[in-house]
């Protein structure tokens, strides 16, 4: 009876943790979906690429203005040409925000924002960010028919893809309506699940709570509260930006909604409408409507500063464990550890027990390594067969299944061997080192101030300690399942892959193997401990499982899974490998070079522009390239000194090859005075970033120098194109091209 109850409890917890039964939007709201997709199609396909200042950008503004007006919003465009980001930095970009208003009371304003520009003239920007525009337009249509207390503002910002978020900054600067209580921006809501974006910092608790409440009402089944999303940005800097940051700077509660998007489409020609999922758009629309309605009814969100919390999706529902709660849990487990020490002091202090424990760990170490090797060996076999570095990137779900089957086989093998090698039959000889290992990991995380990372180890230590107090093997087993449960919520390969791709952080060699071993060894010891309890030794549970035939069956299943995965293409039209290409041209030294980086091997890449030169079988490569026969930089610099210490600098001309942006930086040994908007400002250095969008450049600078130190111009002309004409080619690769021309010029 007790056996059954414990087993049912364990099984139920596991099933619920895997959050199996979530429903999607299904066939409902066909009309809503087609309206949303029509906006994406219009912007990304009919209008096409929309870099700031381009004709596409203006066509997009006109379209959004028209749609907002049709919906009944008080809509207008707000043109801006120059935005002063700081006294020393100015952005020149001729574009506009489109703003639509639903008037309300004077309680305040709730804003929903997006951006209409696309990264460059080659990028259609369907997901980034026609998807956001579509959701804003359709959320406005729904909210326009409902009553609300706040003023609701729907904004599509210009120039988000340029530099320093000039559109939203300019909007915040000019805003003179009722104070903004909440800003929700959308950037990338076209594929997969929707979440609060993990930048500039990990999602804040209040923002995740707002989204959770909206999901409770909207029930889209397409929301992610993955613990990776909060933990990773706390560990590695995540260099992304979105328009909500302009509001955060002014201490306005703001969040950005994003989605799981594949890196190989990001800012490339592959960001096409065909890759946008209407169901994700629909979910984002419903969530935005509920978030706005919730904030409108309940009043503004209270910003809390608890950044150390941990989201734990359990029972298909996210729990947010606050930092104080995590610390209390750790303290409770530490007390339990102390009580255990006192209660079992005699057993723990026995010399023979310690010797057996050491022997247990020493023998368990290679056996645990054998058990954990299965998934790695399967992946290695796959790499050999499919000749790619990361075969699992294309179909993470299938590969996780294969990895679990491979693990089942190697675990079986090591448990089979244990029966002949068993170094000790004293169950405590395994349990004590297991607790010590988990406890030490938890303590190390806590000592480095990471209560969130510590939690899975705290839970494991607690469960293992409780197991030590329990008399029945099956109860100990159930406790083990409960203790391991928090780890399961980290089993989300899609998010894991997204971070590897987007962070650009390459894992050190053997990092995964070592991490897997560190996670697995205590649990292997725990299993050994279970097998050595008097009950288990007597009853020999799972006897038939340890027949060679069972092992062979597991091996067959694992091999079949690997074969199936090997048959599936790793890269195809639906999932390609991204190669980031950076070309650098240094006019001073007359040097040109290109660097290539990818998560996949560069082996198949050929450079058509360099006589089909091949790249090495590596993930990074840097090559010297003949200096190009281009008229660079194609700009003229005129310097005039009208008298005194004043200097006029004019930079004009038509730079070669349609640059995306031109950064002009002036510096002198001492501080400079620069004229900006009719006033003089004293700056250490002065930078103007110009987005010419196909037009000729003509910029005039007016300086005053109180010194005879040289005045130096540092120019940096960036392109989103293959300026060196390398023309890289390879099957199922997407090349993200970026080139830069740099030069220094002493003006005085
Ligand atoms: Zn964007
Ligand atoms: Zn972007």
C-alpha cells in the first residue's frame, strides 16, 4: 500500500513537471490570425526592407498611420531628424514615430509600443519587427472597443535598429500627456513562445507576474517562464536592446515581449513573412490586451527590486520563488543537516564507515562517468555520421529523446557492473557523500550570492537528508524524485540553444561533460544508497531488468534513436546555420581582413570572390584579403578656421556602396566645445552617427578649442554588405555580412 502510494505520488509529480497538457489557440479566431498575418505580409513582403530614412520606412509609417486612423485612434506621425543622446553623442536619422491615442481619464497613460524599421536594405524584418507592429495594431483594434480609465497610447517607433533607440527616446522626451504608468514594447513576437525579454537585465519579477496574470486569463499556452531566461542574463552580459529601455531610463515601469526566435534569421534576408507563426501573433495580441486591461483596472505595476527570484514552471504553472524564500529554504535545509549530524553522530564518526564511504565514492566515480557518457557518445556518433558539429540544433526535441535512451542504456550498464564491483553494502557509505556533494554545490552557489542557482541543489540536499531519516526504501525513492524535480524545469533545449546562439559564448571544451558529471554523480550515489538499503538487498527490486536481454533491448532502442536522428537532415531550408562575416578595411595601414564565425564548421564555405578559396574546418577563421580597388572612403573633409579658436569642419560626398551608418568621432587632447542646436557644450569627445539611407552626406561641425592640441577625426563607415566582394557560399548557410571602413585623420 505504502509502496503504491509513493509510486503514484512520484509518477504524478514527474508527469506534472513535464507540463504535458497545454492547449494552443487551435482553430479559434481564424479572422484575428489572418488580420495579423496580413499586416506582416504588407510590411515585410509588399513594402519590404525598411531601414530608417528609406522609402520603405516612410511607406510603413503611412500604412501604420492609415490603419490606426481606421481603428478610430487619434493618430499622428512625429518626425525627428537629430537626436542628442548625450552631450557628446548625436544621431542623425530622418524618420518618424507613428503614435495613436485612445483618450482616457487623467489617471495616467499605458503605452504599447513596437518599431517599424528593419535592420537594413536586405532584411525584410518580418519577425523583427513587422510582427510587433501587427500585434500593436490589432491590440489597438480590440482595446478601442472597450472602456478604460487610462489614456492608451499605441506607438510605432522609428530608428530602433539604428543607434541608441532615438525614436523611443525622442518620444519620451516630447511626451506631455498624463504620466506613463506602464510601457509594454514588442520586439520579435513571430515564432514559438512569448516571454519577457531577458535584456537589458533578466526579466523583473513584477513584469513576469503581469504576464502570468495575463496568461491565466488568456490561456494561450504559448508563454515561457523558463528559468534559463532569468538565470543566464545574470551570468553573462546579453548585448541586446529594445525600445522599453528608453522608458526604464526615466524610471517608468517597462517591459519588452519577445519570443523564441532562430538566430539564423536575425537581421538577415531570411527574416521572411513565411517564417512568422500566426498562432504566436494571436497569443501575443491576447496577452497584450489582457496586460493592458489588467494594468488599467488594477492600477500601475509596483516595481519591486527582487532580481534574485527563480521562476519554476511546475504543474504547467510558473511559481516565482523570491530571493528571501530561496534563502529561507537554504537555511531550513542547513538546519536539517545539523539535526542529521547530531542524530547520526555515532554512525557518521565510525572509522570503518568513513573508509567504506571513500571506497564507495572512488568506485562510483568511473561508473557514474560511464553512465553519463551515453548521450555524449550518441552525439559523437551523430556528428561522425552527419558530418556537422551540432546535429541537435535542428531538432532538439528528437535529440533529447535519443539522449535519454542512450543514457538509459549506459546507466543500465553501469548499474549492471555495480553488482560485481559493489565496494560496500553500507547504504550510508553512499548517502553521506551524495549529501556532501550536493550540499557543497549549494553552499558554493549561495556563497557567490546566487540563491537562484543554489535552489536545485538545496532541494536535492534536503530530499537526500530526509531520505536518511526514512526507514523505507520506497519512501526514500519518492523523496529522491521530489528532490530531483526542480532540475527538470531546466530541461528546455530550445531556450538553451537560443542562449548559446545569441550570447555568442562558446562553451569551453568538456564543460558540458563536466557539468553533467557534477550533476549526476550525487544522484548515482543516491541510487547506490537505495540499492544497499536492507529492503532492497533482500528483495532485489528490478531483478528482471538486470538480465542481459534488457540491456540489449535498451541498446537497440538507443541505437535506433541515433539512426533516426542521423537520417534527418541537420540543416535544410527550415533550419540553416548562421555564419557571421565581418570585413575590416583599415585605410591607414592599407589592410583588409575578414573574420568568419559560426557554431557550425566553416569547412564547406567557399569564397567565390577569391577564386573559390576554402575556409578551414573550424568554427572561427580570420583571413587577410587583398586591399580592395575601391574609392574609399569617398568623403571630402574641409577644415576652416574663421578666426580665434573656432574651427568649422565640413564632411561631404557620396560614400561608396550605400553604407548603413557613418560614425564621425572628434577628439583633442583636452576638452572641446561643440555647437549643438544653437548652444555650446563642453565635451571630452564628440561623436555624430549618421544614417544616410542612400543620400549624400553633408555634415558641418562647429568647434572651439582652448588648446593647440591636434584635432583628430576618427571615422567608421559600416555596411551590411559584402564590401570586399568575397561572395561566401555554402549549402544551408545564412551569411550575415557586415563590413567596416576605418580611418583616422589629423585635422589640425
Ligand atoms: Zn527589433
Ligand atoms: Zn533588430
